[in-house]
C-alpha cells in the first residue's frame, strides 16, 4: 500500500482498529468515538502527544514501551449505544475528566494549524 501510494501519488482513507498499523501507514490520523471525530493530527504528534482522553486511553492500551511513560488509565465502562448516545460529550460516562458541562454540552473541535480536538477539558486547559 505504501509503495502504491508513493508510485501512483494516491491518497488513502485507511480505517482500522489496529493502532500500530495506523501509526506505520498514516501521515495524519483521526480518532473517532461513537461516530464523531474526537481528535485529528499529524500521526506522530497524535501518538506522542495525544490530547483527547479517549485517544490517551487507546494509546495506553498498546503493549509498546515506545508509547509508555505516562500513568496508564484503561478505557473503563461499556460503549454506549450509538442509537441513543449519551447527551453532551458521548464519552462522558467513561471519562475520568468529565464535569457537569460534559454531560450537557457537545464539545466543538478546537482547531489549530496541524490538529483538532473536541474536548472541554482541553479547551479549559485542564489537560
Ligand atoms: S469533553 Fe469532557 S467528558 Fe468529553 S472527553 Fe473531554 S473531559 Fe472527557
């Protein structure tokens, strides 16, 4: 796939649950939760400096010493139904940083030059 990408000057949209493959194949990566993009960034930046709590927890679950060094927080709780997602931030029932605001207000993406993240804690600089 990388050879085809180079030789034919293609652009891929590659969807996977295997984060190690995503790391090796992508220039940019996005993380989705219940159908919403919660974080998007240059792949190396996203893996080395994840901002969204869900991204941090996903990366903590990779058994790779290269991405360790932070305290590990496993993704707890059950995935809610995408048909009746929780109000506000749909990750709030599983998020250790959730506040009352998270339960009622959908976080909008904070867009910078090379990334975007949708999280009240990031916006409030609690993370
Ligand atoms: S918006 Fe709130 S609940 Fe959602 S990820 Fe950020 S801190 Fe957690």
